C-alpha cells in the first residue's frame, strides 16, 4: 500500500480522497454481500431450496391488554414482561390481579 502525505494535500484534494474512499468502501461491501448471497443461494439450491424458502420473517405479535389501571384507564398491560409501576402499586394497595383485569 502506498503512503499518502495528507499534510501536503489541499482541502479539495482531501475532500475528494474522502469521497473516493467512501465509494470504495461501499463498493467493497456490496461485492462482499453479493458473494455471500451467491454462496447462500448455491447452498440452498444444493439442498433443493431457494433462499425465499429458507427466509423466516419473524412477526412480532402484540398481545392484547389484559389489565387496566383503575386510576387511569388509558394505562394497560398485557401481563407479559416487566410489571408496570401502576400495576405493582395497585397490588401493594390491596387490589388483586383479578380486580385489574379488563
């Protein structure tokens, strides 16, 4: 690799070099992606599949709300994940989870 003396370059030359490097990086990444895709397609084809057959798109399902805050009905919780503050506070205040169900 040749050495470039950046100190001797003008601002325009430095900006052009920056553009050229950015373009070279994008071109390299595209070539790598194309090679990886071709290898994956060949491996899938060898097994009798296409990449579309192998692609699994995970669809996030949003659970419907199961509980509602008695003080603010706009606050709901599905019962999954971390308990919201209002739910824990209501339980501490003596409500049962059944009392908060929608």
